[in-house]
C-alpha cells in the first residue's frame, strides 16, 4: 500500500516501542529508574524484561509508526 506524501514517524513513540518481525509491539516495563532499594530482587529482575503491549494499545502505537509494518 502506498503511503500518503508527507507522513512522518512519531519519533517519541519510535524510541519507546519496538516492533517484532511478527508484528508484536514490545515495550520496557515502568518502575526501573529509581527507588530500587525498596524493591526486592525478584521484582527488579521482572521489571528488566521487555513486555508485550495489549492489542488495543498496540493499534494506537502502530498508527504513529507508519513505516514499521
């Protein structure tokens, strides 16, 4: 499908999300920046993993990343 002229990628979204080869939208989990001493190690490990975005929210992200899919 041909893209409309002048369409741009929303760069703030492109920095926060990654699209896999199968089309899933992955993101980093929030809560890993500071105040880590109060969180136990199991929780800190889990927060370090990437997570998959829900289908409903992934649709919003993909609308702002026109060249990714």
